[in-house]
C-alpha cells in the first residue's frame, strides 16, 4: 500500500467537518458555502425538489425499517402541503415497494449480517473512525442504506429522486462513503456501490471496489477534493454565478442572483439606443 497523503492543511481544518455536499458547495460557489456553513443562514427558499426528495427518503427509511410501505408513504406525504408536490411525491412513491421487494430478495440470497439505514459515519484527520458529532470529526457522511454480508462484503446504496443522468459516475458520488465505511468496517474486503434511481425503479451498480483500492485511490481523491474546496473558499464569499443559481435556496439574498434575475426593464427602452 502507498502511504497516506500529507495531513490536511490548516485552511481545511478550519472548515471541518467536511462532507460530500459541503465540498460540492465550496467548489460550486464559495458564497453559497459561506451562507450555509459559515454564516449558518437558514435556507430562505427551499426548492420543491428538495422537499419532495426529503419526503421520499423519509418514506424509504421508514419502509426499510419494517413499516408497511403504504403507511411509510402516507406519513412522509403528510409533510408536503402543496398539491403539486404531493402529486409528484405520489408518482415517485410507486417505486418504493419494488425497491423493498428487491432488497428482500437480496437478503434472502445472501448471508446478510447487518442492515444499515441512514447510518452516520465520520473519520478524524488521520482517517481513524470517530463519532459523527465528535469534535475531532474531519470528514463525515450518512449512508442511505448499506448491507454487510458474506462476512467481508458491504453493499452501499444511495437513493436519487431526480432524473437519471446518462453515464453518471458513481465513483464521484459515492467514493466518500467508501472511505468512511472502510475506516468503520475494517473486516470488509470488497465494496459494492449502487445508485437507486427511484423514478425509474432501477438500481445501477458499479464494479466492486477492493479495500486496497479505497486506500490507494479513493482516499487521496477525497482528501484532494477537500483541499480544493478549502482553497476555493479561502478568499471569502466570492460568488460564482451559473445554472445552479435558479435552484439556490439563498438566491433572494445573493447579489449575483439578484442582478441576474431582477434587473429592471424600463417601459421607454428603445432598441435603437443599443
């Protein structure tokens, strides 16, 4: 095995604990990062997609815990008060029962020792395991679902309620989870990554990842991404406008979003003045 990369920089430690979503926010827009993680500003406008996705995740979590699917869906649906959001939730919720049935078939066909649902994991800066809310947590995440089976295998599943994207790289989405899981479950020798596309009732699996690959390839990649994110936000709340602005929960208070979306148009505007 190759040695671990150098310990995190001071700027990376300042903003710890990191997560996949926190890294993504920093790389996408430093101002968004500061709104959410530095100023800890409450989200001003929660996008409908986020509300629906949260409700579907809640229904899946409850159903995997043993609750009847119809009851789990009804409870999660009640958190949505908008008719359109409830309608969209209902369409997605039809995929819950097939997924639960698929998991049951998997469990019957494998020697599953443990099911992990909404399972929180965290590591210190030296990548040793720690508690999710511990003061020394450097990187952390929550598994949507995981299954330890056949003594030394772990299957990790991440639920996605959005549109299925062609040629999506599951490594980019889930490699952080593998780094966390490898630190928490030292006996695991092989990891399987699956993306559950709820709307399509499909689970897309990657090729298996050996524990040695996690150490040699994924750990450096995750740490490099954290360093890049820390560098991106080191200069303060710099705005990076892009297509994500229309879906940002802080667009009402972001100067760049305000300029893009609400630039005044005057009635006496004359094309000949250009």
